């Protein structure tokens, strides 16, 4: 059974969104996605959300957010890892044959959140929390481990962060951060050795919604034109323990990619664009080595350095991937892009990974 | 494809489990279900983790912490969180993975540790809108008390009528080794229990329970391999209502909060999928998500077991009794006796499926062909239903 993407939208990239409340942001994005798809909210029969209570600052945040995202008198579920994980569940629900049109929505107003305490709250209370593990320290441990495993030097991580910022500077959907020279990034202070401050993608505010449809829905609604086919998804997770062997292995990263490619029935070489969620330049350096891929296919949008609303970043990567295979990626469009994939990671030191593969439906590729 | 339950496990539920950590609780459930299924972790294709707000426990994303304990490393796993409806939504998510062909077998597992917070009500108070509703003050108790008052006024039902439910549930729970509250009590005991938010009194309200649960489902081939008497998942449905309770009580509301009408829409779709045209005659066991004494009646009426306003009268006539009743309502004692929020919906599903599989022990109702389980979250904003059957209706 084929599943199609029929509409996408993302909130304009913003470091601090002051004009709209979170629910207004998400409402606007879901409405834009529905308009992009040419369907009405009343036709939607299920909604899958990807969001985090702790980052949203309230228990059961989907109570407030489900309706703005499109979920009123519809079947609704929330996953908490990643917006891209919500896409996986949304796809599974459509593949049951019991649904026809679904929304997948994710968001985060990072500027309203004290991120470090939230990350510290993710530490188990017996060992991780007392020794001060948080997101930054975990990324530092990851950087150290993959540096040793793959021989990655600090300069490469800085160079990759600089390159991502340059790519993002060409992307009209990106934050508009100033491009930085690698030397300036390399001169920034350590935050968790060997990780330096500017090697990290800064958090931002954002939201994204994707409209998925079944083949049956498209047959019954011929005016709705698909943007892309969602061909495969995969996800996997590593041990919670951040021992060196776990951090070096990138096991769940490789596993998630393997599962998605198998489902899509393609090889990695067949992908024209790979939108990676790389919280730091170290992550990207490790990813290209683990996958054995060239830099020129990596995150034309600027990836995580283009915008980084936590939890939602992976779904924004998926939007970028769909825009690529539908020939609508604008200034960062890769000519002839037929297949693209988006990746997301979650948990301390990329504990969990998610991948989704998209394919052009033909006739729309630039 | 037929999707069905292979095995399940649940802990004894009580206020706290100081002898175990959260991940040990989750592991106990996962191991229990695997042993019951005679499966190993390698036989599990994917895991769905059942975990509602982590503010109760104080460890965010505790599902990540539990990965090793539940044999999840290297497997596809995600967490579902729809408030109190979480456990029910988890069943639906796992079903989607199997029915879609993404997995042959799925382990659902979760744990609740609500007593880690001194007052769960203070956490729950934060679910309400900060600008309009939180200062009223709305709480889970006051919002249900408002609905209960209106229901009483509409249908002439009394506090004593609701107390019957409490008496029956606590008596049923005496046969449930996992139940938190149980025992022989009287209507007078309920009436004399301390007032919380009138007409709700202490005994009209569920306890705060801790514990863990797990269930394994599989596709047709897995069912043939691991279970000779599965409970087939024949119907599923869920809906999300408006956040605003005020919008659920106006004359033009799509649903009426005072009568808990959202389940009407949910059950209609679910019964259609499960081939149920007359629930009163075709469903033998109903494991409702009923943390308050009024909510079983409301669901019985909304789901079409009886006409609006008649559930209390039928209760007096014994219609909902385990022995001799037409439909055994919450033979486990239901949510009114045990409410480990993260897994309550999953426990409801386990208790319903067990009745089909003939593994309900002393709670077993005779000749059960169809059993339903519900789950609600976010002050009734989210509601879902699953119908289990002895025979598959989808091949």
C-alpha cells in the first residue's frame, strides 16, 4: 500500500517567536498544510502529534495543542520522541487501511523553555543526575567517543558547522544566522570537551505539519495531487547507558537507516538528498562515516543549523526532503532530486534514531 | 489479517512500590508478559511504551531510561502519551504496527510511579488553561463534580445510585489479585466518606495507584505459533474533543460533558468495525475507564447499552452484575479501584482480553465472546475503545 504526502508547511524560522502563542503557531502551520494539500480539516480522520510535555511546559500538552494542530473530533495520538516518529506512526495508521487522510504535526517554542533543566530532568536519579549529565554533556561524550572511533578532529566538526551555516544562508526557510568561518567556530569556548559552543546548532522556535493520504483517498479525491510518496520509515534505539561502546557504535543510527531503506526497497546510493538532524558538527562527521556517504548529499537546507525547534527538527527535515523531491525547495533545490530521506535523533547522545524516505511522484521534479 | 493478544501481565497495584525502581517495575512487566507468552525478547519486533505525564515521577522521558530493562536496545520503540487515555492509545498504536505489516509482534509495556509526587492533584491542576480555567479553580475532581451534578439533575439520579457502583466495583475487586482498593462496603459507607467536591465523596473517586503492566499482540502467524486461545482485536476507535470544557456544555456543543457523550461517537465507529449491532446482547464484559463513580453509567448510556438516564435503574435490577447480570461491568473492579494512570488503559485492555482468553482467574465471567475496554484522558477530552472477540471479524 502506498502512502503519499499531499501537503506540507512549516512555521517561518524564528529564534524567538513573539507574535504568536504556541497554539497560534501550530494552528497557522496546520491550516497552511491543509491549504497546501487542497483538503479541508473535516476530511482529516486522524492526527499524530510529536511533542514533549516538559519542553511545552505543561502536563498533557496535547490537550491544548491537539485542536490547533487539526485534531477536533478526530482520532489523535501523541508520541514524545520526535516529530519524525509521529510521521512513522501516522504512516502505520494509514497502512492499516482504516484511515484515509492524516495530519502529522510537531512543534517547540524553545525560547519559552529553560532547556538545560529539562535535559537534566531526563537523567535518571541515581547516577546520571547526580553527576550532572545533561544534553550538552551527553553531546560532549558522544563527540569524544566518535572522535576516537573515526579519527574526527575538532577542526572538522567546526568546518562542518560552518558549512551547514553557509548552506542555511542560501535557504529562504532558514533562520538567517550569519555564516561563520570555521576558524571562528573553532575559537569558541569548550562547553563539554571536545565540543565547542559554536559547533552546536542553536535551538529555535518552530512548527511543522505534514498531510498524509492513502491511495484510496487520492482515488476518491482526484483534485488532491501528491507531492511525494512516503516509501519507508525506520526507527531504533540504543542502550540508555552512555558507555564508550554504545556511543562509538552508532548502532541504532545504522539500524534505523537499514530498516527505512529496506522498507523503501532502495539502497543508500539511490538517495539524492539526505536531511540529517545533526545537533553538532561532530554528529554530522560521525553520520557520514557510519553511512559511508558523500558530503554533497547532506542537508542542502542547512539541516539542524537552518532551524532547530527541539523535537520538531526531524519533521522539518522531512518537509525539506519532500520539497526537494517535488521540486519546490527553492534556492537550495538539488537538480533532479528524485529520492530524499530525513533523519531525526532523540535522547541523550543520539540514543534513538528515526529515518523516513520519500520519492518523487513524477512530473514535478525540477 | 487478524491481530490478537498473545499474553499479558500486570503487577499488584498499590500506592507505592518503594522496593523497586521505575525501570525494575517496567522490566517485571515485560518479563512477565514474555514468560506468559513463552517468548524471548528476540521474538518481539517492536515495543510501544505506555507513559503519561512524567511530572508525577520526576524523570522526563523515563521510557528512554527503561530501554535496557525492557530489552529494547536495538529495537524499534516509541512512547505514546495521551494523558489518562495513554494505555488505550498504546493498544491502538501497537495494533497499527502489526496490521500495517511493520511488525509481527509488539510488546506494550509501561509503569506508573505516581506516589513520587506528594500531591498528584497539583500536577493535574496544571493541565487546565492558564488564562481562563485554572483559577476557577478547575481540577479533575471539580470538573467531574460539575458534570455529575448536571447528570443527576437531568436524569433524577441520586448520590446513592452512584454509590451502588462503588459497592459493586469494590466487591468485584475482591476477586482481582491486582486491584488496589477492594472490600465489602455499603452505600452508607460511601455516603459518609469525606466530601471532596460535592457530589463527589472520597469513595466516589479512584485511588492513586502505582505498578506496571505489559501486553503482547501479534499477527495471524504469531497467534498460531504462540497462543491457542487469543483475544482478537476486532474493533478500535478513538476521538479527541475540544480542550475547553465550557465548549462541551453549551446547547450547540458537539458533545455533552455532563453526559460524557464523546464515547457515543467512539463506540459507534468501534462497534461497526467489530460487527456489534446490539452491545447489550453481544458484549458480555465491559471494562470501562471509570475513575469516578458516575462514569460507568455515563458510558453504558453513551455506548448504547441502555437508554439515557436508565443505567442506575438497571443497576438496581442487577443488569451490570458479574453474577446473573446482562453485562458484567468492570469485573476487575475497574479504574474506580485501581488507577495507575500511565497504564490504566492498558490494564483495562488486559482485563477485557483476559476474559476472552479464559485467563481472568477468579474474575472470569462465563461464556465471554466479546469484551470491551475504554480509556479516557485529559478530562474526557481523549477517549478510545477497543473491542476484543473470541473469533476474528477481520481476516
